[in-house]
C-alpha cells in the first residue's frame, strides 16, 4: 500500500525525485510540464541520480585497480550510455546489438565485457574484431567454440569463466542466477577443470574470473559468501599455474522499490574490500557489473489516468501506460510505487492501477490508495531499470518517449515511436 503522500515532500531512496509546492519534480523540472510538452506515457531520468549512484561505487573502489562495467541491459538508451561512458564506465554487454550501442557512444572496447550463455559465432567474431576486453564464458561448449572462432579470425580471445558459486541471493527466482539450478555459469566444482582446459586452447588467453549471483540483492551476506567461494577458486586455479588478473563480482545490488534497505554501494564495498584485503587479494584488479543500482531509481514513468472503474471486488484506475511499457509487474509481480504528480486532498480510494492491454497480467500496481480523477497524471517510480529496455510494442502500442533531466534543463533523448515506425519492416 502507498502511504498517503500529499504531505510528503521527499520520496525515500530517491533524492532527485521530490515534491515542491505540491508538484512532483525530477531535479528542478516540474514533471507536469514535461508531460504537457512530450505527452504520456513518458520516461524521465535524472542525470544527477545516475551520476550519484555511480559515484557511490567509485568512492567504494577508490584507490583500487578497478573497472565499473555498466550492465546496459538495465537501460540501454544511447544518452544514458554516453553519460556513463563519459564518466569512465565500461560496459557489460550480452549481445552484438549491445556491443554496437557501446561502440556508438564511444566506449573503449577494452572496457567492454561480453556476458551471456548463448553468444553466437557471429557475435563472437564481431566482439573479437572490436577488441572487447573480456569474454565471460558460461559453459565448456562455449569455451571450445570461442577458441575455434578466435583461431579462424587470427585472434586470441581474452576470457574469464563465470563460475556459479551456488549462493542464494535471496531474491525473486527469475532474477536469481547463482544457484545450482540456474542456467548460468560453470559449477564451482567444475571451474578448475574448465580453467585447465581453457589454458590449453591456443585461441584463448585466461585473464580473469567472474560471477553474478542475481539481481535486486538487498543484503551483503550473499556477496560475502560468493566472494569467499570465488577467492577459494582463484587460489586453486593459480596453484595450477594459471594466472587470474582480474576478479569480476558481477552486479545485482538492489534498490529501494518499496522500503527495501539494500546496503549503499560504498558501504558494501568497504565490507567486501575488508574481506578481500584480509585474504590477500586486495591488489587484484576488481571489476563489477552493476545495472539496476545505477539507473533504477533515477527514472520515473509518467502516465495519465484515463478512466476510473469502480467494481464490487476491485476498483480499477485505468492509465495510458501498460505492461508493454512497464513489464516488470507482469513479469515478476514486481512492485513500483505509484504517486500523483499533483496530489489531491480528497479521501483516497483503493485501486488496482492497470493499463489498456488485453491481458489480466497488465497491471502496474495492486491495491493502491490514490485520490485521483480522470486526466490526472501519475508517476510510476523506480522505472529507470528494466523498463524501457524490456518494453515491447504489444497491442501495436508505440513505445514512450524518454527525457533526461539535468538540473533545471531537460532534453528529449528518444522520440516517441510513431505507429508507422512499428510496421516499417513489414511486408503486407
Ligand atoms: C543483468 C546482469 C548484471 C546486472 O544486474 P543488476 O541486477 O541490474 O545489477 C550484471 N552481470 C550480468 C552477467 C548480468 O546478466
């Protein structure tokens, strides 16, 4: 349930989204004005929020050999990638499409790591030609294929093996990736043999080790546990004569969607570095692949109330954003706070906030207390990550526009799709 928000100036966990004079703002820009200018649904991102999130990681890793690779599947809009590339980030990519996005914004290829369980030969070739810094390998079969592709291209592929530490990240099953039953990585017990095999393949050069145990992790314990398992492996791999130059701890740090209290990135890294130092690995090159925690709480989605539909069991608040724009509730039953841009003083009513798509899974929030009327504008909060990048055109709905706010300024970073855009490639 939403707390009553009309008197609440600050939204916890979102320092760059706040009410001022009864109006919801992102930084110093009134969201209602952006909706009037660009229409709804509309994604709005705060540049300051993204940079503040990045700075927390940079502070946490200050003085260490490190590289922050933004996992761009969280939000791959070019302006956001450019912002992060200019701030020194590398990128974690999972497709050749993402590779091209990174190169388009001027990312240094050496700062790109290529993750994913299903890299095609074509994608491997493209990434080798581009000169990516590391392939994060997820299976023995992939190791053999990459070796063959690299030799065909006359290259040596820098590789890391993604190990599955069998740690419970205590998150939603669909976004938990470090357990034995997951499709990701090579089991901890098999990792040494995989490294020994990699070391014999002339098309590969072992450079590191990586893990990624899941997403929306709100505790430090799973990270510490994964770190211990990975460091145990580094010890045994190096004892076998294979040097590990970097250790990549993946991403996964959670954000405050609904009162969760994940550790701050700098506090988490203070704890992890303590452990790393204690075990004598403090001078290794450290890599991380944060996605959600860099952009999630920097974004809101503005939507307009179309209809109120009272019912015997449920009241529905029907808005113009839907599961195609904001897929997380339909996909994971995820919670996003929903607040009015201009709160009314009327008594709130409990609604399910739903979109117009012809699916019962098309809901954005359940049992929300809202004082709203048709035509009112709402903000769906914490939609900077895994929202626009997961959006679709289901129901022939053009995807929303995106705006980046910087202080008192705002800039359109993606135009709203037209219906013609949607069938541009179709052949009637
Ligand atoms: C998705 C993903 C990430 C980023 O996860 P977040 O939860 O968004 O931080 C990092 N590494 C890999 C391999 C991933 O698949």
